[in-house]
């Protein structure tokens, strides 16, 4: 009996040792796999030849060339020069410390003729404004110009002391004031407003509490640059839902009237969204009849 027990215990110890070795091997394998995965991910994000950088450049140049092909009046523009001016605005900078002035070289590189009497500004009405200008050529928004068309819906940023360009992990619109994308749109909006001439139209949202929001780009950037020397009138199209929403007597719109130069003629008209949608669906309708 003693002999049998002495044989049993060594076997049990060997099995226990074997199990421990197998567990340790499994843990080590997992650690190695995680280390490799993290290393690959890290090298992908920090790679100076990041695919995101090349794809952004291709997207911008392709869009630029497509715009010029469709709009012969923009044929004097050089898409490669536009990319270079764009890139120098943010590469090597903290993505939260890119002032709108950083895009001055880009704005000055783009050649854009003024389009008097056709400029359409918008605030909280992005979709319907763009749906309208896509179907009708009587108005155009910032996003219908070369610089706006090329950058629309894109995200980009750089990193301090780096020559890389990123399209993910960039600060959002409200994360910091001088973030890469927000500063671009502020600068482009300023240029669009500076070019405004003749009769100007603004499409505002009549379904929200404050159609003329004091924190909007329209209020903080564009309206402040309307000059009576170039602009004759500002017409507000207040887009409303059927039988609801604010009216042209809204206090925020009274604030808008106070903001603009008193020499500018101001008028406002509440227009049902369904009427504008009908004009979008029937492009043969005269633009003047849309509101």
C-alpha cells in the first residue's frame, strides 16, 4: 500500500507541473500577440506615409479637377497649388491651435469670381439649401464654390512637430475653438461674405427657437462682413414647417436687423419647406416663385 501511494504522488505532481507550464505558455503567447497588435496599430497611426494622407490629397485634387472641368470659369486654378497652400495651413501644428488666418494663403490661391445677386447663405438649413442649389442654378452656397466643394464633409488635422496628415482622431467642431476644420470653415465663410455683392439671400431655420443664432457662423462671421458699399439688400427666407414655427417677427430676426448696416435693405419671408421642396422637384419653376 505504501509503495502504491509513493508512485501516485509523483505522477500527480508531474501533471500539476505540466498544467502550470501550459497555462504560462498560453499567457505568454497572448502577451506576445497583444504586443505585436499594438505595435502594428501604433506604427500605422504614426506612419509618415500614412494612407490617410495620400487618400486625402487624392480626394482634394480629384474634386478640384472635377469642379474645374464642370465650371470653366474656374479653369485658371491650379489644383496642385491649392493642395500645397491647404497643407501648409495645418501640417506641423497642434490641431487645436490653427487660427483661421492660417488658411489665408489657401484663400488667396483660389481664383473665384464674385457672383452678384446669387449668393445664398444658410444657418441650420444645410440640407435643404444644398438640395435647392444642386437642382437650381439661380443661387449658390459656399459649398458650391471651388474651395467649399473641395473640402465639404472632409476631416483633417496635423500634429505638432510632425509632417504627417491625419483624417481620424482629429478634434471635433466644439472640442476647441481653433481646431483645424472649424478654422477652415470660418475663414472660407469670411471670404464668401467678403465677396457678397448685389442682392444677398439667407436661408434660416424657422422650426427652431432662435433662427438667427448668435453663436452661428452666419452671425459671428458672415453678417459682420456684409458691406453696404457692395450689398444692396439682404433677403431672409425663413423655412418653416406647415402651420408651425417662428415668424419674421421673431426677436432673433430683429437682432439680425440691428446687426446689419442700416443702409442695407432688409426683408424677410416665411416659406413652408414643402414649397421649397416642390421647387426642387420641379426645376422648370422660376426661382422667384420658390419664395
